[in-house]
C-alpha cells in the first residue's frame, strides 16, 4: 500500500511540474506584480521572466491596450517541443507602439527559444519622421529576432515602422513566420528608400518557413533572402522556404518599385551562397500605371542572384504567379 501511494505522489508531482500555467500583463501592470490576473506585470517585466517562472506550455496573456515603448523579450522555453505562447487576452486588440523616446533600434527585440507570438500589432502611432536627413529621425525596425530557434510569429500586423518590418537573423533557425501583414515600413535614406518587409538569414540546418503572409508597400524590398557581407567565412543564407505569400508594390512609397523578392548574397568568396531556397506558390507583382501601361521603378518582382562569386545552389522556383 505504501508503494501504491508513493507512485501516486510521484505521478502527481510529475503532472504538476508539466502543468500549463497562465500569466498576465497589462497597461496598468507593475514590476511588483506576480503575473496573476489580479496583479499583472507590466509588459517589459513579463517579457523578461526566466524559465523557472514561465516555461514551455505556459501562456503569457497580454491584456487589451496600447503599450507605449520598445520592448525586449528574453522568454525561453527549456522544454523540448513545448512553446511559450504570447497572445492577446480574450482575443482583444494589443498594440505595441514604438513611437517613444528610446535608443532601442526595434519595437520588439527577441532572444529566446521556442516562443510563439500571436495576433499582436507592432507599429508607430502618431507623427514621426521617415527622412534620414531629419534631425529627429529614428531608424527603428518593427521586430528583430536576434537569437533563439524554433520560434513562431503568427498573424502579426507589422506596419508603419521607420525601419524594416521584420529582421529574422542567422541564429534563429526553425522559425515560422505565418499569416502576418507586413506593410508601409521604411524610410528615405540619402539615395533611396530603405527598410524591407522581411530581411532573413539562416545559418542552421533547420528550415526557416515564411508562408501565407501579405507583404506590400514597404519602402525598399518586400523580402530579402540576403547578406551584404562580401568576404564571408561561413554560410548563413540557406534552408529558407517561402510558400503561399502575396508580395507586391514594394519600393513604391519611396517612389520606385524594388524587388518584391531577392534571393542572393554579395559574398565574393563563394562560401555564403544562397542555398536550399524554396520559392513556391507565391504571388509577386507591381501595379502598373493604367494610363501608359508602365510600372514605376527599376526592378522586377523577383531577382535571383547578384554576382557570379556567389552563385545560387539548389534554389527551386515553382508554381508562382509573377
């Protein structure tokens, strides 16, 4: 009988350690809160909780409202195949407004593994400069995912940021970007519009999946599968799939169409070649002037390769409408 009850206790303890927990952040939250619905955290405090507090399988609910600031998430799941979920509470509207005084270069910066961000709006609200020559100009991206694998970004609305919409960098393999609307991001630099919808790299053997997104009217290119490094010593533009996206009219806010999609690198060593890239079932287009049947600008919808020193390797382009 003793052994029977001991087994029950062990099973109960295992269940408790794996139970899914719910935490809360709100506009009236505090760093002195405990994450309960009665005593929510402020958003920045919530996003920096350690795995001993928020871990895989747990949900961070963000309550309705506009969160003014630039935020950094270090949430990190240590449980294999279990993501932390960050989402609006009761499906209400949650907006991160980066139009504040700050030296942070993005509205939301992310470092951490296995975190899912869903149904959040990332933007600048109110008046702000998009001209690099303006003394008050701030170059601020919407999201910069700097490190951490197997994260998910689902149904985000990323728009009107004076920088790129989404930077998905080389140390973030296995990332999924799906169902997002990414538009009107960017600014005027000295010679042209700058700021892509998505700038993506990948050094991992895990596939980076970009699918079912709507990406348009950014000041520079729509999606850059790209590295500007000319003397690379490692490969970090590889294993990226773009499927079922609609990408159009990028570059137009700055006056000239640019590539809706670029797949290439500038490497002259032949080491960092765009490798194992899939471009399938997408729609890419630029609107034309109906009066004269001409497009505005100097770019097509799709560019594959830039220089012979970094020839593409195993790139599949299939069933797209261009």
